[in-house]
């Protein structure tokens, strides 16, 4: 692609390369240790708690997203990205020399906090750098990066563990992280107006949003136990307190004033649904292929590839459509495709051929490729510059929370049905739940306000 072939022709393309490297690292780190963990457990012990090495990373990265976005509005994108990358790399070094599983889990949490400033910052900085005409095409590249990292992570982890040793899955971050930080630090220029004087930082809001998110995510990890529901209840209480604190704050971490804007509210609700559906598909489709259709682990993982490819292609097409028809048509059409793809999943049977699953994945990926960038770009094009970081990161935060809630709820349905109807029947129920949620997402999208392409360009 022309954008990639000319990466060194302008500062913003050099920054884009740096952001792509950082995004790849941050998203890959969630999966790269999957194939390394058996070896790590054999050396460090801690088999009973090793699952936390995965969970704590997701918890920390999710909870830190809205705080990182708000800090970038106050302090600037470059400084927040640099601090986030520094924390990520220091934590990577500490993970490589962890003396026990408990310390590895602690350092993985630090990694997750660093990743919270890498992944959303990429979307925020894309919004600052690129025009309406260019943005969806660039976001398609990042969608490909995130999808590729989920496939490459486990493969790379296995290769490094076998050939070098398990600490190498963390050491490999260092050269690429330093390169990413240098490219962004050297070439980035903050284009939004930073506040003069001593900046106000909403510490109570930052603490409360972190505690509420962590309590919710901890609770969703084990809804079968009483303490799981207790933690979910605690997160609701903390959320209510957070709402009151943020309403009284002169510069809140969560952009409460934006929730009075219908486009932003719809985009947040859409992100919750998309996170739910996407994480559900990613978790349960490979399980169906491997356990019900008795295919190999490689074939199970490969089933998600058509969804990724369709997402990237559709995002590029969406960019051109939005120039002519605005964001609403592509967003609604994309959600119709997502609903259709989810419905096809519910008709999968043990003897189903590859065509049905392929069609479902293509419809899902294509629909996501239209609806996700359409709503995000519409918000970025029409929001005030001072709210860009907060608005973008809140949408990303909603998608992360939606994914966690979705996997937790779908897992509860799966476990409830499994003893009664077996694996195939339980997965069918799970896919029907995902389909129902996507219908809700379609209704949200239909309720989005009409904003023409000309009006978006004029507001920007």
C-alpha cells in the first residue's frame, strides 16, 4: 500500500510506524506468553495461580485506558506515550527476571498499565494527524496489526521458548519498544492546545474509575462464586460514587459532558456491544471447531483469519463511502452484516462444512470493518479538540469492558447449558446470546443522529 511504502516520506508517517510497532507489542503481549506459560510454570512453580498472569494484564490495561486518554488531553500525547512505553519496557525487563509466579503476576500488571497508554493513544494520535479522508484507511492498518498480533503472539512465544528460553518473550519487547518511543518522541508535535499553568488532574476520578473497572473485571472472572457477584455489586456502587464525583469535578477523567451528546453516547453503547460480540466470537468459535468438529488447534485458530481480512478490507472501503454518504449508512449497514454473521453461527452443527463458518466470519469481519471506524471517526471529526483523547479512550474503554462482560455472561450461559445439552448445544446457546446482543447494537446504531460528510468536514 502507498501509505506503507512511503512511511519515511513525512513526520506523520514515521509517527504512524512508531505507533504501529507500539500497538503490535501491546496487543501481542496479551497472548505471547500463552505458549510460554507451561515452561514458566515448570521453572517458577505457581500452577494454581498461573492464570492470573493472563488476567492481570487485561485487568490493568482495561482499567488504565480512560486515565491515559484524559492525561493525554492535559499533558500532551507525546509525554503520556513516552511514560507508558517506559513503564511497559521496565515491566518487561522485570517479568524476564521474575523470581516467582507471584512476582511475575505483579510485573504483568505493570505491563498492562503501560499498555493502557499505548493502544488507545494510537487511535487518539491518528485522530490528531489524519484527515477525514485518510483516517479510516489508517485505522484499517491498525485493525490488521491488532488482529495479526493475536495470531502471531502464541506462535512467536512457542518459537522463542523452544529456541532461546522463556525470558526472551519479554526481552524481545525492548528493542522494538525503544524504536517506537524514539520515533514518536522525535517526530510527534502536539497539535491541540495544552492548558497553561499547573494542570488540574482529577485524582479521585482516576482512582474511582480504576477501582470500579477492576472490581467489575475481577467479579466477571468467577460469576459462579458468591464473591464474583459481590465484586460486580461493588463495582456498581463505585460507579455511582464515580458519577457523583465526576459531576462535581472541574475537569473529569470520564467526559460526562459528552454523554449529553447523542452521537457519543450511541458510540459508547455500540462499543460495549462490539466488545461483547468480538470477544465472544474469538473465545468460542475456535472452541467449537476444535471440540465439536474435532479439528486441530491450528485449524481452530485459522477460522478467525477471514474475519480479520474482511475487517481490514471493509475499513478501507468505509473510508471512501463516508466521503460520499457520511458515517450513518456504513455504520448501520455494518451492523446488519454483524447481525447476519452472528445468526449464521447459531446454525453451526458438528457436520457443518467450512462454507457456513467462512460466510459467518466474513460477514462479521466486514460488518465490524464498516461500523467500528464509522462511529469512531464520526466522533473524532465532530468532538472538540480538548476532548479528543477522553472521547476516544472512553470508547475504547467501553469496548474492553463490553468484551469482559460478554465473555463472563456467555461463559455463564455455556456452563449452565453444558451438563444438559453437551458441548454443541451449549455453544449454540452461547452463539444465540451473542446474536441477540448484536441486534441490540443495530438498534443503537439506527438511533444515531444524521451527520453528513460535509458537516463532519466543516466541524473538523
